[in-house]
C-alpha cells in the first residue's frame, strides 16, 4: 500500500508551487521569489487602460526569481488597484518554479494557465500536467483553490465521453521513513 500521507504531500507540493505566480500572497516557493522584480519579455506589448489589461504577445517569457512562465500570449487584468488575473496561453504554456532550495523545480504545462487572485485560484486548462521528481498529475483541467488548499483534477474526455485523471508516482517517491506518516 502506498504511503498516502507522503503521496498527498508530494501532490500538494506540486500544486502549492503554482502559488508563486506574480501578485499572489502566501506563496509556497522560494521566499526570495516574491522579493524579486518581475521581468516580462515579448515581441509585442499592449496596454489598454480602459479595459484594465496589459497583453504580451509572441515568445513571452515572465521571470520572477525562480519562477519562469513561457507562453505565446500572456495577459494581466487589473481591477481598481491591483492585478487580479493572469492568463498565459501557448502550445503549451509552461510554468517552472523551485518550491524550496532543497526541492527540485515543479514543471507545469497546459494550453491555458490562469491565476485569479480574487478567487485564490490557479487553473490549468487543456492538456494540463504538473511534474516534480518523476511524479506527474495530468488531465484536462487541474484547479487549485489556494485558501482552501484543495486540488481538483478532471480527466480528458475519452471515446465514451468519460474523463480520466492520471497520476504517476515512481517507486522511490513512495518510500519514506516513519516520520513521513
């Protein structure tokens, strides 16, 4: 029988790392990431003051400390006084971040990655996949409700219209000492 508490911690670590997106609070990522400047490079940048949105297009790379997001397009929507929603799209869009100095980076990808601060929600849509230390979680959609620390993954619809979520855990990630439980 797999070590369920360790498995839960591994999957939670993968998803908590997504909290390190810019403008989030209480992120589980390198502490220094939140203190780093955000740098965005792209082929085109357009700021629409009336719509409250900045859009970056073409070979977009957002970097903040260990966080790196790559996308074809990235938009940042602002409410009255702060950025509220970040949407990265690509084939796929990717997010890589190191949770702590002693952990390997988490690698997430999807055709669309959304972070909605007001809902405390990180959402990976279409071909969603998160990987760390050989463990993976994949499906058509992966949601992480930050404040509730809950994860919901939905599977990719199959021929019969039913979806499946896939979790792959290497044997070495299931082994642990007695303190893991």
